[in-house]
C-alpha cells in the first residue's frame, strides 16, 4: 500500500530538486567566469577560501537550525565537484 502523504512530500522534494538544478547551473556559470580569470592550473584550489566557506556554512547552518554535518558534507562535495570541473575545463592561455 502506498502512503499518499509520502507521495505528496516526494512531489515537493522533486520540485525542490528542480530548483537546486537551476541554482547549480547558475553556480557553474559563475565558476566558468572565475576559471576564465585563472592563469595557472595550480590556482584552481584555494585552501584558505575553502576553509572560510566551510566555517561560514557551519555558522549559518547553526543559526538556521540546519544540521551542520549535513551542510558541511553537501558543501564539501560541491566544492570537490567544482574543483574537478575546473580541472577538466581549464585552458592554458
């Protein structure tokens, strides 16, 4: 037997996922702009900036009552994915 409440919630999740995809596309466009301004492949990873981002996300998560372990994992994965994207799309000038 299918729980109708679960189906309704899953539809909402699907809709939210579509919004996430739009945001990821916007983020990718911004990453493309940053990548065009990097001269060397070694410039792709900025460890200090990554630490600042992760700390900031943690603080914001706590304020917004979101599990900081979840957001840290999401942001860490997203950062790693975009680092990989930059490496694959880096063009020497």
